[in-house]
């Protein structure tokens, strides 16, 4: 009886998604092209240079203007996060002007200064289906010091209305404990740690010495990707940590009426 019920639920899900809103899901896929923005300092030779290289999606068509505006605002915000001090810049040109001016002032103040400065950032689309669009923002900055700063961040949206999606929008209430349990096993396997290994003694920083996922997640074809950047749960020398939780591991946690359910149904 349990097997028959499972089959019935799967068939019902397929009917719901194919008969109700299936066409809207297709229309909600964004159409985009990749654009680039590149600037460099007036002095750019063997004595030093400052440059900005940004690559990002330019949305040509979305489900509606509200969704398009929301997605483009996120992309702009992700790019502007690259460089600002006391005051947040409002445009790429304003950010560039501040960055290059700071570099030129540094070279003026320190005559023999020759370290190159760099902002390199890419925003890419990693999922674009089932009324979901998922972005990955990857950056590298260097403005002097022992080493540059790098990071990867994700953002997920309902591409019909432009609303940003959280895990609570996709997973059932109270999902946290079971999701952390599943991810903990994957984390320990990746780090070659035994099930009862002390995380603190292994060099990781988790509150209460207990593994817990963060909210930096992306949506991919076969699973949710979680990313801990350098310094977040371990010293810089240990680098970042990426965990991919396969959908097959979290079927029971996915909302039956949520956008992620269609993704899982299509995998079966």
C-alpha cells in the first residue's frame, strides 16, 4: 500500500506541474547574454597597474518587467559589492573611479609602490528552469597586503515574480535538523573525518562544535550547493568548503507545493 501511495503521489505531482503552470514555467526562463566591463588605471605597465574585470549576465527577456528589474538589481548589487568604503557606490563607473583614484593616491604617496591592484568578478547563471533562476557570484580582490580576498556567493529567485528564495521557501517546516545531519555526513566524507571526529580539534569553527550549514546556497540540476568561504569555518590556509547535497537525499524535505518539487519530479 505504501508503494502504491508513493506512485500515486508522483503521478499526481507530474499532473499538477504539467497541467497547471507548466507553460508559465517555460515562459519564466530568462533569456540573457553575457556582458563584460573592463577598466584600468592610466599608468599600467611593468611598474604596476590597477584593473577591473567584470563579467555578468545582461537579461534580455524575463517573465515580466517586475521580475526583470529584481534580477538586474541583484546583479548590479553583486557587482557593486566589490569595492566601497564608507559610502556605497551607485554605479560601476562610480565604483571604478573610487578604486582607481585610491590606487593612484597610493602610488603618489609611496613612490616605489609597484603592487598591482585587481578586482575580478563574475556573476553567472547556474540554474534557469522550473520558475527558478540561481546566480553564482565569484570575486577576487587585491589591494595590497599578504594576499587577495576571494569568495563565492549564491542567490536564488522565483523567476515569475523576482522574489528571492530562501531554504524555508523550498523545504518543509523544521527541515534544519535533518538537512544538517545529511550535510554533516557529506562534509565529514569530503574532509576525511570519522563520524565521531571532534570538529574543533580538526581545525574547524562551528558554534558549539556542531556542524551546521550556512545560508549561502545555490540550486543546481542535481542538488543544492552550499559554500563556506575562507575564514568562515576554518583558517585561510584550509581554504573554502563546498558541499553538494543531492536531491535524492532530501526528497522528504522538499515542499510538495514548492518550486523545488518540479525539479525533483523531473529527475525521476
